C-alpha cells in the first residue's frame, strides 16, 4: 500500500516512521506540506517525493492511502477530498473539531467505498486490551463507575508555538479535545454510550488561548454507570493519564498506558468477598500480565519530566501512533 502524508510536522514524522515499520506491506510515496522545505526534509528522510499541495496526492493513481496529519480543523476537508479521490484515509486524532465535520467524513466514506479510520492507538495497548476483554466477559460484574484523569502540563511557549494551538477553529478545544481525547476514548470504549454530561471548564494557567486548559465533568452511561472526567494541561510538572474502571465484582486501573491494578472476584481464592473489600492486597495485575507476557505492573504515579511531544515509536498493532500536541 502506497501512502501519502499530508502535514510534515511532528506527527507527520511519526506516521512516516509507522509506514516504514510495516516493511514490504507499505511504502511512503509522497509527503505534502504547505511549507516546501518541511515537506522536502521529511520526504528525503524516507526516500519519498514531496509536494506543497494536497491535490498532488489526490491526483496520483499510484497512491492508495492518505494520512492526514494537519491541524485538527482541516482534517475533515482533507479526508473527504481524499475519499472522493478514491483513497483510503488515516486521520490523526481528533477526526475534526465538530460533529458536523465528522458526519461529512462518514458520508464520504459510505459513497466512496473506501475505508477511513481515526487514530485511537491506545486501544491496542496490552493493558487496554486486557481490561476491555474483562469488561466484555463480565469479570467486573455490573459496571458502576469510572474515573478518567489526565494531569499534564503544557507551557505557555507550547501554545505560542503555533497560531492554531488553543483556537476553536483549528484546535477545536483544549485539554480534552487535544490531550485528553485518548483517555476519553478508552472510557467510552469500556463503558458504552454516554447519555448525560455535566461539565465545567476554565483557562487557569495560560494566556492567549481561546479554549480550556482545565475541565471536569460527570457522565452517566446508558448502562447506569457514572464516571468522572478530569483533564488539564495546567498540572505542573505533569503527571500521568489514568483510567479506573469499577464494578461490583472487580476493578482495574490503567496508569500511563500500563496496567497498575486488576481484580476480578471470579479469580479470587477463597469464599465470599470481604465486607469492606480487599484493596491493594488483592491486586491480580502481576499474574495477569505474566500470563500475557506483559512484564510488571505500573509503579505508582509521580511527577516526572515530559517531552514537548509524546510521539512514540510505532507498534506492530497500529497503523500509526499519535502525537499528544
């Protein structure tokens, strides 16, 4: 499959590396960026051609798929154009900045007969897959609650580094849309359809941005479970993303993409569950990870330095990994 990448910034480089990691199954044919030097540089690193117009990718019959790696507010326009040109499309998260734009992409996919996908790579993490399987198998019993928390830090310089950052038109939101979207994706993947949301947002530690750097919400899901969402880029020096899933027969905690806690009463030795629960002493994460070759459970979270971008090396299970801008 021959790919074109539109957008040669940080995440464009991550997608290029992901395509290369696929070996003989994929090839990067073209890099497009409105800044010719940036397109030329990334293309040279991967032995590809370069162009400064997306139409160059859409017009080429030898290109099978397009990866859209531009600012969020441009995603739908480019995805629709690529689909209409007969290309498969990989869209960097988020799909776009509004439901209206997302529906346009879905309609373009239906009429094109091609496939479009948005990057949600944390669904492929071992911890996420193990917890999702436990939910599907009913090992936590009835799901009762969840906590999705992302406590990160982004400096003022981060927001000042691009005029699209922190804007409604191109970023579409702040700490939730851009940084917290993966944790929220996992929350919805585990608990199902949300039916009620109450939220408050604020811009508490940054200037010259239109969107929130801190948000909190409560959510009710169709199955009755209640959840709390906490997302911020104003938590210096930056901690981890954390997801807790709780039911009347078990619980799990994913911390910084790793399984930190897992307990299912179905796996517990002995008889009836203690009246006040078993707590940390009942953590089955180590045994579960060992059975799946996943190493040791995550250590307790604590402050630590973070790079400006959390772009990661690609994994064999996903087409591309995602930035955290």
